[in-house]
């Protein structure tokens, strides 16, 4: 899987390939697990309700272990328009946050979750 990193202006600033099908490269082990199990060991499904939404949304996720979490709302150009969590240390369990989108324009956005460096995204439709 390829991960592409963008700066705040939506410009690509780097990328890396992550092997989710086999052995970890030396020094890159996430949890001692292999393949898609790496991601499942870190987090459960990322959700957002309601979706589509017209104003307030409730992104949710489940952590299998205590983790460092970032949660952002990103527009179609890759620009972060809202930061919900940044480097937060959260306990294992189910987590929900309220995201007020009333001041943001209608469109397609991505709820971007990063747990211990492992990314997950969910498409979110905002209609006014």
C-alpha cells in the first residue's frame, strides 16, 4: 500500500510504501503481526454518523490498545480543514467525537484517522 503525505497547502511532500501482505521490513514492525491483521490489531472500523450530514457529525472508532491518535477533516484537495485530535493519547475502547461542520462549505470530505501512524480514511458527504 502506498501512503502519500501532503502539506497544509495540498502539495505532495513525500510518500512511502507499506507492506501489508507479508513480513515487516527490519525496524518497521507495527505489532509483530502481518498483513491486514496489523491494521485490525490497532483499530476497529472508522465510522461517521450521519453520513451524509448537513451540519454536525459524530466520527467514531475503536482502539484495541492504548494509542496515539490524530483525527482530521480533509477536503478533496488534501487540505486539512478541521483538526479534531492531534497526538492525543487515548485508552483502548470505543471513542466518538462531535464534529461541527456548520461553517464549512458543502462537498465531499475525508475523515482522516491515524492511529500509531497507521492511516484510515472515510468519505463524508456534507450537504447544506
